[in-house]
């Protein structure tokens, strides 16, 4: 019986995820760091204008809002607890500061966090960034003899 050996002749060059995430946080192409990553507030470009890297593969989806919620929640709740412990603020002041701070921080952080997620996806060759299309998810087959 013949034996087939599968080896990878051309291993892909490793991508530094730290620099890719850092470039994404600054709103730059994760590959070259020169081209802009966004053409709108949260709309990424299809390809980098400087190096031509295709960026339409990105699938940031819901991760950036979850990360922003976590960061902003820690800042706002921590600040609120510190204010309650060490300051004697009125309820009106609390109601003016904390919702406004939540909205402002969320808007400030959303684009950099999405850029960082896109940079991480590029560095890890996720969602088509590795040159191979995503394979569809396969579901297990139902047991034989049972209707599905």
C-alpha cells in the first residue's frame, strides 16, 4: 500500500501580531502601517492604498463592541465606586457625569478597538487573510436510524 506524505514546502512567513494590532489601533494598515484602515467611522477599506494588501476579508463582527463594553464598564464602574467612597456628590452630578462619560468613551474607543481586532485577524491569517478561503462549518451527522 503506497504511503502519501504531505509536507508544506512554503511555510507562510510569521506575522508579528503585536505590531499588527498596534497599527490597527492607530487606524493604519496592519501589513505596512502606512495606508489608512478606515474610509468611514467604522467602515474599513477594501484594500490598502499604500501596499495593496486586501482587507475586505475582515470579520470583526461583534468583538469590538464587547471589548469596548468591558473597558468602559471597568472605567465607569470603578470611577463611580471611587466617587461614592471618597466624594459626596449629588445624584444630579452622578447622572450628568457617568452616562456622558460612558457615551464619550465608547465613541472614542470603538474605532481603535475595531482596528486592533482587524490587525489581529490579519496577523493570525483568519477569515481569508492567509490566502485560503474559510471552510464552511460542518455539523455532525445525526445518528443512523434516527430522523433529523
